[in-house]
């Protein structure tokens, strides 16, 4: 089943002939469209995007750029109920929808964690709860993220994914 999705601007760094990076934006922020890709396709797209970069300095900058593209997050959602525990940074994850289509909004006070959130939302937001529960975050290993995150960020990412999947499992119950 297809569900409505807020397309987020995705910043792409494109290597030009003189090795200078130009920032190109794809899609309009918050443009209301229909999600046509699966979580598996979203993970493949992420892997292809990260393959453009030669080193982890560029990949971290790309993560920071992605995090800057997250939509604004209402202050009233920054409550203990929505806080993701296990993260060194402050992270909030707010679910909406039902088992047929779950949407997530999230934010962090950390630039890199905000980029991680942007990746997680691309894979898991605006999907049926069953797909969310059944989808393993393969993109983390595929792009080499697991090897390049600090232990505290890895724990925080795992906590965010666990909370997101818990919300989806509750919607299925």
C-alpha cells in the first residue's frame, strides 16, 4: 500500500571537473507526494549516494547537510514521552498514523545525529508498520557507517531504531 510522504530535500554533493563540490538539491522540502519506493529501494539509494564520496570527511559533511534539511520540529514535541533514551545527544522521535502508514518526525541537538535521523526517516517513515518492523537497517553496514560512528553514536542509532520499531509493533497490536 502506498502512503503519503513528505519528501525532504536531499543534498547531494556532486564532484565537478575541477574537484570542487557543488551543492545540488533534489525535490522540494515538504512537497506532498506519494511514496513510490520501498524501504529496500530507499536503502539502495542511500548506498549509491554515499558511494559518490571518496572519504569519511566528505560523508560526515554530507550527513550534516542532510540533517540541516530536516523540517522544523515543534518545541511542544520535545517532551520526555518522545525522547529517545540511549543517545548521548538529545533526540526526539514522534510517530503518527496507523498500521497502514506510519509517519515519523524527529530531531536532534547534534548535527551528525540529525543526519542519521534523515537517513532513518528516508528508510522507515511513511511506510506500513509491517514493513517497518520487517526492515533491517542494512544501509548502516553497506555504507560503512557502523565502522565510523563512535560507540555512543552507534548506541544512540540503535536506540532510535528500536524505538521506531517499537512504535510500529504497537501499531500492529
